[in-house]
C-alpha cells in the first residue's frame, strides 16, 4: 500500500501484467516498491528494465549492488529500501547481521573486497555531494580495473536509488516483506 492506488497483481493487464510476471519470475512476487510505479506503466517498465540491466552487469556483483542500495538509502532515510537490501545481503549473499550492521555503521567496513569498497565509497561520495568527486577519484577506480562503463553503471545505480527512495518515502510505500 501507498498513498497512491496501485495496480495489484490480480488487477494487472497489458504491459503492467507483463512486467509483474517478469518480476515474479525473478523475485517470487511483486514488491510494493515496484507496484507503486504501476501508477504510470511507462515508469514501471523503465524501472524494471533498469533493474534487469543492472542484474546482468558482470562487473558489479549482486552483493555490491545491494550494498549500494542499502547505504544510499541510509542517507535518504528510506526504511523500506534499507531493510529490503539488508535482507537481500543476508538471504541471498550470506552476510551475517553483524556484517550488515558494520556496513551500515561505516560503509568502509563493508563485506566487500577492496575494489568493490572503493566503488561503493565513490558512489556514496557522489550521492552525498555530486560536486565533490574529482578526476583522481575516477582515475583510482580505473586503476582498480573498473571501466568507464562500470563507473557510470555504479553511479547511475546510486542516483537511481536516491530517486526511488524519494518516491518510496513521499508515497509511504509500506513494508511488505
């Protein structure tokens, strides 16, 4: 539930039904955060296409992506997204509650390798203050083996998460997991 009337899975038709079917095949159901986008089917499709694209990136692990989403959401106080991604880290990627808590307390302590932690910290720096990044920051990520595409993909994920958090918070999407 949210402040907006959303299309439920049983009411869905057309492209909304198609997206819901794809989401269900991937996640076992359609989370409320996806259903809120049904208010504008075009946006629902775009959000789903972005998620599918991100999940297929071989250079940004699922654990890194969930960590980005969780830590970005901490900055925007989006409880739905913090909890959803913390759960993903534990249930899908085998993190302990202590590892999640340590990451939430200080993202530099994330249960990621040095390379992924560097990209995470760059993304968090950018979403906190997009004018604070430097050429040296990007060059350091390149030196760790990230391509410009990887850097952009990570940054786009962080920016996308800020937008999603705003929608979730403003429309009061209820936790459904």
